[in-house]
C-alpha cells in the first residue's frame, strides 16, 4: 500500500478484557468503585508532504464529549490532546497508565478508552514528522492495566493493525447476553488496501462521525436505552460503507480481529444518562439530519418505520430535517435541560431545499444514499440528435436550379422528377450540443447549438451514375435558455424549457448540369418552447427524450425553398454531469 496515503482515516477498536467483566459497563449501573477514563488526541499535521487535515482535532473532541455526556466518564477523567507530538502522546499514555494503577490500588474497577485521529500509514501513526509504530503502540496499551481497554484510532491504512493477528473484512459481531467477556478485539474502519475518508459536508471522518451518532442512540436496535460496542460498530459499519461506496476514495469496509471468551458485550453509552433527548416515534420514516443552533450537523441516520429511536442530545435549539421520498420536512425544537421531546411524523412540516452553503459545500448536498442514481454535478454536457417537422421545399429548390427565377411556375416541366426527389431526400439527422449549468435543484441555464442539412444530388434528378450534389441546405441555431424541473422522483425528472437566440439558413450548390458554385445565407431570430423527461442511469449519466416547437422570424429570402422553418422538433439526448454539486467534498486517507 502507498505510504503516502493522504486525506482520510483509519479506525480500530481494541477491546482487551484481562479478567471477567461483571455487571454493566456504565458507572451509573456498576458498583461505585468503577472508574472510566478517556484519552482523546487529534493531530491534523502528518508531517512534510502530507496535506493538513481539517477535522482530526474536532473528531477527538466529539468522541470525548459523547463519552462524558453518555459514557460514564467523569470530566476529571477526560484528557484531550490537540496536535500532540510523539513525545507528548507517549507521555499522555504513560500518565494514563499511572492513573489506572492508582485507581486499581483502591480496588476500583477500571475501564479505559483511548482515541486518536490523524495521519497514519501501514506501519504506524504519523505525528508531525515522527512515527509511532503499531507494535510499540500495542505494547504501550498493554501497560495500561485496566480491566477493559477500548482504543479508537482514526487514521489511514486501518487494516494493517489487524494483520498482526490475521484480521480480515467482516460484518459486525454481536454479543447481547449478560456481560461476562474476556479477551480482545481489534476493529478497523477499512482494510489495509483501502483509503479512509473525511467529508466537508459532515465536518468529520466518516467512521468516527457515524460511530458517535450511533453512540448517541441511533445504534440502539434493542431499544433498551443502551448502546453496546457491537451495536455502535454495526451502525458505523453499515453507514460508512453505504456513504463511501461511490466516493472517489472508494468504499470502506470495516474489519476486525477478535478473540473474546465469555458472554455479553460492553455497553458504550446510556441514552438515559444525558440531560436531554429526542424520541422519534414509530411512524417516523426516512433519513434524518439533526443540526444544532450553530449549524453543526450533530447526527445523521436512517429511521425505519415501526421502531422508536431515542437520541441523547445536549440542551440547544435544533432543526431536525426528515428526507422521505425525495421530499424534505423540518421540525424546529428548543431542547431544555432535563427535557425529553417526542417527535411523530405529524410534527414535521414540508420545507424547500436550501441553497445555502455550509463548510465548503451545499447545506443539504447528498442526503440521498450514495447508491442513488440521482444526478450529480453542477454542469451538464449533452449530446442530442433527432429531427424537425418542416422539410425543405423540394419543388422550389430543383426548379430554381434548372431555370431563371422569373420563369419558375408550379407547372414546371421538372414537376415529375421533382416529386420523386422530394420523397427521397428529406432532412438529415438533427445533431447538436447543449451545455447546462445548475442554478438550483429546480433550475438550469442552457446554451445550445444544433444543425441539420438536406442534400439534393444530381443523380436523383438525371439518373447519372456518378452522384454530384446539386444543392445543399443547412439550418443551424444558437439558443440561450433555461430548464425548470418541477417534478423529480427517483430516477425520473420532468422538465419544461424555453430558449431564445439566432437561426441561420445557408444554401449552396451548382447550376443544374453546370460547374459554377454559388451560395447564399439568411439570418433570423426565434425561440423554442418545449419539455422532456430525463432518466438517470448513473449519478453522472442521464438519457432523455425532448419535444419542442420552434418559432422563428421569416428569412428575407427563401432558403431551401422556404422563408421559415417553424414547427415541431423531436430529440433523443445523452448527458454527462460534472462539477460535484451533490457530492461531498471528500479527502482521501489521513
């Protein structure tokens, strides 16, 4: 694996039970002598040649916060390191080991959580220009003689740590009986061959963000008010894989290496411990986004119907958005200390999607599942082809080629031949290009070019063996306009369009049976009114059908036997989108 892996993250959980775990994992439910410690470190700087991360320090703070609020960790037993060097990180680990020894001397039961977010490669953690190897890290964790040890590392090349004991990609493990566990488990956010990623949209690393969301209650599948280690990991596993499967860094597959004996699982958090919360009723269904008053996205989850979910939150003003069948709803609630709010489906009101920007990206960029085929990209490059109704006036064209204009009559002696030519030689295929720019979810501005030609060959008129073009008529247009998408459902999007611009007709050829070329051109202005249906095959690929009516001012002279080409137009189109409007700003591998 490339040691220069950048912009992303590795996560692993290390669980080691040195003796049987008796009772519940939270201080409130354990004996009064049980103590939990948390050491969280965030380092955005990975040394020379590595891009500076944005969210390593805030990820560490978020993890520490949820453990204090809901995980039974006292504020005095929480330590947060910001941008530590190698010496500072080792010193903190040694200090943690001393505090655990003092607690054990008083016969206290001890549990330790160590969290790191920052750069790493397949050999170890990168703190500035220094490296802490995985082997040395494991030895230092072994020196922390707590009854239970849980470590979370948020960095690149996560699977490398599990290879020490032969770990592999797996779905989450489940232990749900009475807690009595011995042994260890390593859990990682990705395999050794994969990059891990962080996102501007959520303002965090993917696995850490969903791990914290799960510990706030989203992962409580048993609805007992407690989130176990396996529940939190299962939630983070599913969400991380789903939200990264189509990102440029590739899908992340969490993995683990486990050697556990006994029964049960460690409870990570208790939703009932937090001072405030929101309970989502059984009838609420869809993807939920919870934003605090400072616009931080504090939780994101899919809520299925038929199961209530309680989220533990701190007192604040919240906007809770619900996306259901591509429609957006919102509930505004002020959450006070000690308050538990109940939200049912009827409490959400419909709201338009916002165009505001947040953390370098749209406020609601990408609430849809990444496996969705909804369009992605602010720019559209479209190729279209089809035909128009009005045909060139073949009688006029051929007769004009054979006789002076002042001698033309409808009863021209070429009438029978002309009739045959008119049937054989209609317009060719209309071809064109459209460049679109998406102004909002429902509006797009467009610039289109289109052209089509009609040839009348001499052999069609005279029966000669060697064909020679007698006359060519070419019609082209350049139109500026807009498309409005009023109805959007799953892969299908209906639109109406209006354009305005210039039309040009060009006619050139040779005299009938002669060699002298001639040409003429006419310009006019006009507009086009139409509509169509787009079908999204892939996030960047769309096909569609379009119908329109062309209106144009009359040419000063005939072109192709007509003064105008007003009439219906039919197109088939294929589009490619780019520019990433609905894609999160993603960086690969920390």
